[in-house]
């Protein structure tokens, strides 16, 4: 172990990154049976940590996974992981698996769930050039899982649905893929929510499409209302998107990312639009407000 090697939290213990391991019999590994959150800290404050923890427990409840820590204990575990790694600006991956079982599906064979917390220096999905010019997207042939199946309303470890779409975007030379719901309406990107600007209205698909209820998305809705924009959740067709004045993605890792084109159709001016820019500027202020998160120290 090197002195600057990151420490990983696993079930109450800390292990050097090179030694952090789970069992091959863990149902998270075998079946994607578990839930997770991606969280960010800015300047020593973990942004919307309580909201992320609430969503983690909501996802766990939906799959009948009983997390072995209280919410307050989980918050402290996240903060202590950051402290041990001396991180103030970080990307945090919090994972809860069903735990060790056997090769069968039956979750009753898993007596104790596992909690894993990884914290690394701040992750940046896209470079500054894309933030100005916007990203390119393709509409994937892979439909978002319906709400009566492995819905992405639950932030589970099963992300094959998104990975297949990401492969398609890579093969097409696009930055990201857009996923439709089973009816053909716009749902979300592989790991981000989507917003359209039309006049003085901000439009986004509802969670009934199978999209995750995004924490960054909720902050964006709040900013838009502060700006005097109407915010509407409704069914969005690909044609609606093609004809939007502006469009952008939101997510913990992506933050706010403008969309330049979809399926070679230019969106608006083909770069970051004025409303998106104002929302981004306000968002960058909010994430550094100590009142919007939990201090590490």
C-alpha cells in the first residue's frame, strides 16, 4: 500500500484500494442485486447528501433490501470515508449489495447486506469545450426498462440497459445516447435526466416514463422557478426534442450539460443556450453553499 492510496469502506472497515474486495458469491456481483448512489462534495460540503441517502433507502425499500445502518450512521460513514482520504472535492460511490449468498437467486440465502463507500477526487464526465459547444446524442434502439420491470426509478446495480445504449452511442461516434420509454416517448439518457426549453417553459419527462427522480434535476426545477420559468413534466416526443429552443442533461456526475445535436438534428443554436447558461451559473453557486449539503468537517 502506498501512502497516498485511497481507502475504501467495506462493512465498517477501511481497506487500501488495491486490497478492497468483495466475495464472488455476493449477489450484487452475481445478479446486480443491490442499490447505489453517486454523490459529490464541493469545497468540503457533500452536496445534497441527505437527499441522496433518502433516495438510497427508497431504492432499497423497493427491492426489499434492509440496509444494516441507520440513515444517520450511513451519513457519518460517508463523511468519515472522505476524512480518512483527506478529500474536500470528491465523487462518492455508495453501494449496498444483498450480500453473500449462494449461486441461487433466493435472497433469503443472503443473511447480511454489504455496504461499500468509494471516494475519489472529483469526477468530470465532460470537458470545458463540450460545456460550451454541447454534446452530440443518438436515440438508442434500447428502450428504457418499463416501470413494471427493472425500472430505473430504482437506482439498482443492474445497469445493463444503460450500458447497451452507451455502446450504441460509442459505435455511432456520439457523446451520449438518449433512451425512449416502451411507448416511444423520451425518457432519459444513460445516466442523466433530460430537459427541454421551449419559450419560457422548461419541460422534462415524468418518472412514469421509467426515469430516475434526479436530485440535480430537482435543483434545476427550483432554479427555473426562481427565474420565472414554467416547469412542466409531460410526455416528450423525439420531434419535440428536435424542435426545442435548448436542451440539456442533468446528473450528479454530468452536472448540467447542454445538448448540441440529436440524431444529427441541431438543437436550437447548436451550442449552450442563454437559459441553460443562466441555470448553470446559478447551479454552480448553489453547490458551494454550505446550507445545500452536509459539511465534512
